[in-house]
């Protein structure tokens, strides 16, 4: 096993796969993120409605969690001084289930206690029931007890007055439970990002309609909807636009009204009927166009007035990959998320891949083999093979000039 060596190569203008006007993926991400100004408007939401929202304020706890010392398991609450020899016999003075408060434990006695129940005054340890034997009204402790054993202390998880979550945190299910555990029913979050989408191509139709010769279904609409919904965006769907410059200009004007960002698919390449890039240059500014990557070389980025614009390619896999690499971190930064950059991990390649002229992103699935995490390659890596994205759970990045051999350590980005 070896770590692959990343070699830089000069662009060969005679190579059809490369061109001197291409920028690197890293340059593209830097350029895109430099234009992102997080939204400042906030709104109050109920904790049940806060999934995928971004906290706009630091939240402090008004209570300790747990609120009192409690038992970490079913067993017997005792004072450790009473059980310093194996086989100590103590009378059982009380029974304390969860939700009830016991009486002060008398010296030389034990209390039957259950997980989550408050530790009674006078006790400083819990002996798990597996180490005990019931003997009528007594219990035999078959171990030497230690102070603090199996006791969850008040404030052990969260201390009163402590920070529960910081501003900029994107809320997942576990954060909702955490906030509920300290009694927070509502709080301020950043407003939802409003994203307009439209799609170009006379060949695309919506599912449910019969296909005519030369037509395909508009899968990109549903891919983008799902990706944007998962990020908690408000979506303005302007549908399919005819392949004319006039129609493209009209819908672009409409799309930037009252939105934070516009995302399109198709119409950003060099074809005679690719009008999106031309419309962007006519109404606003194009600051980036072509990227040295595969899939997804044509990605247009710019601005119309104050609204950011990102034009993704038309091929289904290219849309998916370029959204993950460029649109997702941009949206997260606009939402005010504190940690918006993509997170790569290292895995072991279970395949060979030849040296490339453009940075490539391969669809892979992770499997465990002999205690190691390996990346298996989908056999068909074409930009139109959307089944590869459904089969896979992430991307392996292949840098320009790199060659991958089976067993190499490679960079992996989870979907």
C-alpha cells in the first residue's frame, strides 16, 4: 500500500481535454466562496421546525443536564465505605425507580435503584445488579465498591450557564434533541436562503408526459430539488425554458427578483443553442466559466445585480458532482454555517485509474474488507450515467497527473 504522489503538469493546448483558460477546482472554489456574504436576517422557530436550519445566536443552558446525580444502571446504591470487602451483606432499606426520589440512605444499608433514578443522600456509589445477590431482605455485594462508580453527576453533560450550541451551527436531529434536553422550545435561526432554479433544453420534458423522438425526461430538476431541500432552502422553480436567447434572458430577469441565488442546468457550454452563459453576460457579469475537471467542465458563475448565479452543466452526473463541489459550500456559507468547506477523508482504492489531464471525480462505494475501508469503483463513469450516483455513496478525487493503483490511499468525499 502507498500514498499516491500528486504531480503537477503543464496544460497542453494541443490536448483536446485541456485548454489554457481552464481554472483548477481549488481556484474555482476560492473564487466562488469569495463572493458569498452570509444572510443577516433571522426568524424564531420552534425546535420541531428547526431541522437543517442554521443557528443565529449562541444558546446557553439554564439548567444542569442531568439535573441531579443519578444511577447509570440498575443495581444497588450504597456508600462505598460499607463495601470494602467482597461479600459484604447489607439490608435493603428502600426501592428507587426512575422518576422517584428516595429517602436518605442510612449507614450500612443499600437501596435497590434503577437506571436514571436519583442517587439518595448518603450514597456515593452504585453496584451493578450483576455483581449482587439477593438474600431475602438483604443483598450480597460481590465486589469492593468505589466512590462515584456508576453515578452520573449533575451537569455532567451540560452545565447550567454553559454554551449548548454556537451560532452558525446547522441543526441536525441530534442537535434538536440536545436543545430540547435543556428546555429550549424556540430560538433564532437564519432565514431560509431563497434559490431560483430553471432548466434549458428543447429536448427535456417533465415526467408523466409521453416522450417524443429525441426527447428525454428532466431528471436534473428533481436532483436539484432534493439537494436544495436537504440544505433547507426555499425553492423558486421556474421550470423548463425554450432554447432561445430571448426566453433565457426573460427567465433570468425573473429569477433574480427577490432571490439570493439562481442555479440552472444546461446552456453553459459552447454550443450554438447554449444561451444561459450569453444571457448572464448580457444582464450581469460572468466571473468564471470553465474548470479543469471531469465530469463538469462548463460551470458558469457570476452575478446579476446582487443575486449570485451558478450555471451547472446539463449532463445528470455533472449536475450532481458540481453541485456537491461548488454549490453546496456556497449555499452553506450564504446560510451562515460556520464550517462550510467539504470534508474529505482517506480510503483505500480497490481499483486502478490512469493518469488524467483534468481533475476527476469517480463515483465509488465504501466497503469494509479485512478491517479496512476500501473504495469500490462503479464500472461506468460516464457523465450521463446517473445510476452511478445512486449506487455510490461518495466521490474519489483524482488530481491532475495522478495515477491510482489498487491499494493506494485516496481522497474521498461522502455525498
